[in-house]
C-alpha cells in the first residue's frame, strides 16, 4: 500500500470518529435545550448523550449496514416487477381478479372485523 492510501484511510477513520463526537455533542445540546423544560428530565453529560445515541442506534437503527432491510425490500420489489412484466395479459387479469377477491373476503391486511 502506498503512503497516500494509508493517509486517506487514517483521515477517513479520524473523520468518522470526529463526526461521531460532533453528533454526540449535538444530541447533548438538543437534549439539554429541549427536554428539561418540556418533560422535566435532568440535563445529560457528554458521555450520557453518547450512551443515548448508541442505545437509540441499537433499538431503532440496528446494525444492518448497506444490506439492511431496505436492500432486501428493494430486491424483492425488483423481482416482483420482473415477474409482472413477464406475464401475459390473461395472467395479469387472473392475478388482478385473485387479489380483488382476496381483498373483498378478508380485507387487504387480513380478516376484517
């Protein structure tokens, strides 16, 4: 590896760490600005804000990376579109009637009350 490439990697890592600390500072600032007055909770320290940030990532964001849920949904939609484009007009009409019948009897998302 060249020194230029190693320097770019080091810069990328340092930039990522700096960005994480900057976002943590923003979370702390917003928390201390808004929540104590609105809900009456205590102000948080920088390290508590970092913990809140990590916890919210675990609870709401997951660690899916670029192959997370969104990627699977796009892939599924792409496959369905390809299948639909390959259907004849009779097959499309049968599928349309099947879904219409299914929605009338059970509702779109399951049994209706």
